[in-house]
């Protein structure tokens, strides 16, 4: 009985923390972008502008919940919910610290990959249901982008799986006690991180919502909290990819002195900041460049990584 | 068939592909280093930018050192104004001294070009360094004479138009102005 209550408490606290982080990232991103552009960013509402998030959310909740008359109503409403659900589901398998995770799934990594593929539906359905040309073009682009980058996202992780001998994320973290997987799996890390950026359609791979040509891409017709769901979903996805990178390549909760959760949080924070730094510094490539980069550079790289890792693992065993 | 695959492999390992990557890393580090630079923002209500004294801001009407209105209602400013935002009505007091009965500037039209100040023969109308004159009601941007008149001489301290002009007013007859000779008596035959 007490275990059930404890489990529920962990579940809800993880949900709470993750959602809070997701919304606070709006503030963090604006402040950091400002820092890298020699500005201040929002610093008026509350200490350091922290209450900007509150002000923004009051605004976005008070907005009219507009569904365009030409849209496919049911699908239009479901689409933003899908991305939230999918990303929050992926958080269930992340081991934040020993004992602090929602489920100890033995196929945790596969579960994450499955969920991130489901995320494509959100964008595709949003683009389709909006029934407008910009949304459809954005939806098309993001489907093509996410599908092709998913291919080697999965492949890049197989090196880690081979070294750890498990799909369970907790066991993968435990396997890094001797040394972080970033060293033997450097190429795997690079490929995974780039695929992760494409998967969350963040800059420089934000072609689905390229403002300069597609207005806002797949969420051009969305407003109010439905748009907010896409927005928060994107920030949650950033947190997810950062947390996964930490768990897979940077030793998860391991670290001296500080408690495990703190180590996990610090490492994740660094990667979130790196995501924002990428946005601050890189322009987006052309669409065909994006595709050829994925298929001609990243896919061969991940395959080479896979083959070499496999060979090394085999040699070690014999 | 094999040669095609070899070609693809060669293309994959071409140096060009990887030089691009280096330039990307370079731009990331450059942007990261801007973190340690001073921020360019001036946080306006608390910090203020330097405003030069000849700034063309809110228009005022000044007074001469004796405390009288400088404006002689000559209408030159209203003529010079390219947007026609100045309106005034001339009047004369019992000493023959001209003054504006009303003087009205519509600041919702004013473009702060400073032509009125250039045209003014008596230094009466002047532009100041104040620029914070936002209003919620448009009508409040129409300034009347009592809003425009200030108590001091503005940018030109010692200047008094009637003290240098050959015009008789109360307390100063013709020829009593600064650097002025007594007028020639045209009725006299003496040289």
C-alpha cells in the first residue's frame, strides 16, 4: 500500500516538475537568446523576469479558442494533444535517479523510439486538419524530416545498446559506471543529438515552421492554448532529448558528492542550454540540404558506427 | 555497379563536407563568446541615454529676462511650419506691445523639425530636450499657450527683443535701446 502511494507521489512529482520545466524553458530560452545577442530579454515581471511565464500563460489561457471554419474539427483538436501525450509518455522511461522513475521498462529505449515516431502524427494531423496551404506544406516537410531522421536516430542508439547489452535505460546508466558512453560512442552521440534536434524540429532544423516561407508551418492556424500545447510540447521534447542524451551518453545520475537527481538535472540543463545556443547561432539549411545531409552523411555515419562497435564488442567477447 | 558505390564512398569522405562542419562549430563558439560581452541595452526608464542640448523635443514659449513674453505674434513660425500645427492670434496691449492672444500647437501633427525655432525673430519659440509626451487621449496633445509658456528665457539668457529693437514700449522710448542712437529730429534744421 505504502509503495503504491510512494509510486504515485513519484509519478505526480515527475509530471509536475517536467511540466514546470517545460514552461520555464520559455523564459530561459528568451533570456539566453538575449544574452547571446547582447540584450537583456524579459527582466521586468518578478525577479529576473521569472513571472513572465505566469503572465504569458494567463494571456494564452485568456485568448479566444479559435477553430477555423474550414478546418477538420475533431482532428484539429486532437493534433496538439497528441504531441503532449507522446512526449509525456516518453518521460515515463527516463531514469532520473535510482528509484526515481515511473516505470522500469525492459524495452525503455524502444518505447522512447516508438513514442517519438508517434509524434509525427501530431504534426502531420495538425498540418492536414488545418486545411490551409502553409500548414499542409509545413506538415509535409516535418513528416519527411522526422521520418528520415528517425531512421538513424534508432541506428545511432544501437551502439549504446550493444555496449550496455540492454534496452533498459536504468541498466544502460548502470553500465556507464566504468566510463561514460560518450567516449566509445562519440559518433553515436553526435548523430543522436543531431537527429534529436531534427526530431524536436528546433533550429537549425525548424523547416516545418520556417517563418520566412511558411508563416508558422503546421501550427499556422492554431491559436490560444492549442498553440500553447505545441509550444510546450516542443520545450518538453527538448527536455526529453537532453535527458535521454544524459542518460545514454553522459552517465545519467552518476557524479561525485552531489545527490544523483541534482547531477541528472545539471547535466540535462547543460544540454538544454546547448539546444538554445544552437538556435542562437545557426541558420536553417535549405530543404534539400537537410534531406541530403540526413541520408548521405548521417545515415552512413551511424551505419559505420554500428559496424565498428559491433566488431569491437565481438572481438572483446572472444 | 561497384564503381558507383566506390564513387559514393569517395564523395562521402570528401574534405568539403567536413570543412562545413568546422565553420558551424566556429559560429557556435563565436556566439557563445558574446556571453562575456557588455550588453548593448539601455534599460530606459531607469537608465537614460545622453541627450544633446540641441535635441529637438517638446516646443516651449520662453520669456525675456524681465519676465515678459518674448513672442510678438509675428506668425513667422506658423508660416514656416511644414505641417501647419501652429495656430495663433495676434493682439496688442495698451503700450503697443504685441503678444499672442492664443497660441496653440497640435503635437499630434508636429514633426519636431525645428523650423519654427529657426524662423522666430525673438527667440520666443524653442525646442527642448524633453520627448516624453505620450498621451492616451489625442486631444491632450493640443497644447495651449499656458501649457507652452515657461517662466525662464530658455536657451538664450540675456536676450530681450524690445531692448534691441527701435520700438517704443512702456519704460523704453525710441533710441533708448542697447547700442542705439537717439533718432534724428527730422523737424530740426540743425545738422
